[in-house]
């Protein structure tokens, strides 16, 4: 399932910028079912990245509450983090959703 954030306030960032960002300790998704879907989508994104070198958009939230979007390839995912093509790491708890295209 694709996730498309409709707000005009989504800032597009480069994957190299993620290392300089701060993320809160709490999960941005409040519902357990949403967290399970995010985890399944993360696994799907890893398959897309490793098998097809396909990109997707990741929507995430920083400590200040700003919503950001990055277009990248995901190489690995575990229960805590996503590893992106550049080697950057993004906490899964900060991810709002994915847009597969």
C-alpha cells in the first residue's frame, strides 16, 4: 500500500542530510496496526531495493515535528532502523509511511 502525505508542508531532503537530523524517542505512529503495516512495508522496500535497485519515498518526522520526504533505496531494515543506500540510518519509529512508485 502506498502512503502519500497530502500536506504542502512536507520538506524534501537528501539522504545525506539525515545523519544531521534529530529524532524523538517516541514512535510517530500511535496505532499498533499502523506500526505492523510500516514494518511490512519496510520489508517490501528492502526487497525492492536489493532485487531491483528501486527507489521509493519515505515520509518521516523529526524531533521538532516537521514532516520530511526523502527519495532513496533501502538496503536493510530491522525492528529499529532502516539502512539507506548512502549508508545513512533512519529510525523506524520516525517513519510515517512509504510511497512505492
